[in-house]
C-alpha cells in the first residue's frame, strides 16, 4: 500500500485542515525540525494528539549547514562582498552566519558556496580563520534557515544537539516514526537507532548526499524505509540525472525488500495554484510505476495555499495508479 506523507507547517496546522487531511487518509504527518524550535515541537505534538493525530514523524536536521535567521529576505547582487561566519547571530547583507557551528579554517580560497535553492552562490576570496570573505558569483535572495552547500569536504556530526533533544522529547511522547536527514553511512544509521532505542520504532533514512548514494544498500538494510530527497540530492548530482538515480535506487530497494519514499517538487505548482500540471501528474505516475512505496509532500502542505487539495490529488493519483490497466 502506497503511503502519503504530509509535512505540517503554518498552512496546515489548523484544526479544520488537520481533520480534512486525516479524512483524506494521510498516513504520516511530518514535523520538520529544521523549521521548529524544541518548545514548538513539544507544542505541535500536543496539538496534533488533541486533534486525534498520533502517526507523527520527527524529521531531524541532520548533517546539514544552514543560514541563521534573517529578519527579512535580502537580495544580494552579483559581486556584492559579504562575510560568512559560524555562529547563531542574525544574518544580514554584511554577514551570513551558519548553523551548526563549523570550523571555517580549512575552507580554501575560491571554494564555491551555494545558499538555498534560489541560485545564490558566493566564492571565497579570503579565509580570515574565523570568517570567510566572499563575493557573490550568482545573485539571489538570502533567507532564514536555508541549506548551505560548501563545495569542499567538511566534518559535520550526523545529528545536531537540537536533534538529540528532540528525539528525547519524541520518546517521552511515544513517537514511533523518526527520519534521519543526510544519512551518509551505515554507521550513522546504527548510531541513530541506538539513540532512538525503541523496539517498535520506524526509522526512515533520507538519501540526499553523494555518500548516501555510495552506501545506499547498507543504509537501506539497516532502516525500515528510505526517503529520496530529490531537492537536496540535486546539490550533489546534476538535475538531469535525478530520474536515472531515482529509478536505480527504487530497483535496489525492491531487490532488498525495503520500501523507498520519494520527495521534492511532486506538486510544486500547487504551492500557489489550485490545480497541478500534467507533468506533475506524469511524474507521480512513473514514480509509482518505478516502485515507490510512498509520496512526500513538503512545501505543498507546509506553506502552500492548497494543502488539502494537494493531499487529495495525491490520493487520486495513487487510486488511479492502482486501477491502471496496462
């Protein structure tokens, strides 16, 4: 049976909408720690349980560098000079702060750094040990809490301290489902399972790095399911190769009898529009035909204008696929 996983956010964390999503048949409600504080997480879990929702998944931040808060998004022009620092201060047009704290000393001159998915890129002109003096090579918006991809190997712990505290909250609240973001190796999954330490837990390892591709079979065997995040993976792999990789991973999943879910851009147009495109319908169908056991809505249901319509359309796609005569 194909699972429907919906990410909750400002657009969907409302009593009426939650009831509609539950009625439609959402299988799993995802809480993304990258966009929640620990106190907010606790409150959201309590609120969901009050609304008869217990199938909750805590999705960790994982080994990902992000920007800190920005008061309002800032457009950075080409050749604009800016400092990149490690810390938890507010980012602005002069200084971008990165979370969690990382050692910037080893980052080399001319290293490219991608910030978010809005085409913002900078080049390191000088390493000042505690900060990087950079030039904008591709203009774009600087926004709060956006993923940062440094095109050089850096060490990151597989979880943040916030993740670890969130898991403890989850255990106290009897949460069964946990997602490990940016899983890079079987060792990451082993440590994660040990930390969760629940007999009936369901561990979803997210495939979104080149290391996860190399170690996919080992990661998958240790997990209850994997989740292909096509968005973050596209930082490591050319976009035109994502469909090939998706097909390959789904074949491998079937061979070892582990379910794989697929996320990112399934209904991107419906973030702002009430109807999907034909290309999105086609993508969903062939994702299911290739063997995906779950479809994940992210921005569509977290911040989009039509969360219920998105969930309903995905259900229609699943039913249409199940009724196919080919």
